[in-house]
């Protein structure tokens, strides 16, 4: 099974309206290599370490769990829950645990 990371990264980057180069530069990568490095991640040729994945997720405004989620419905749930305030998250969790 292939990692969902490349597909999720590309989707999050496009949803954020960024090019590979813009994203890389925002993370502090050299402008001359930023696009190529992100392309390697999105093609699945190289995988970033967790710290880099976390920085990517933060820059894109998604939870890092989204980038690794191999279930499409669950990935959408992760995005939806991420934007909730803490009290709504707790209410949702209570609902899930009690049903």
C-alpha cells in the first residue's frame, strides 16, 4: 500500500492556493530548490521526516494527521473537526463515545 502523504500534501497545497515553490519558500527552503523538493514529496519519491511534515501541515493549515490519513472519509472528518473550537470538539467526542 502506498502512502497517502503525497496525495494529501498536493490536495492541501492546492486548497491553500500555493505553488510548490511558494510552499517551500514559506518553509525556508532555498528558492532554487523549493519546487523540486516539494515535487519529490508529492510524487512520493521522498518522504519528509515528521518535523518537516508538521511544518508543512502548519503552513497549509491542516492537522498533520490529515497528511497521513489513508481513509478519505476520515480525512474529511479530520479537516472538519480541526476547525472546531475546543468545546465543540469535546461535545463531538462525548457524542461519539456515548453512541
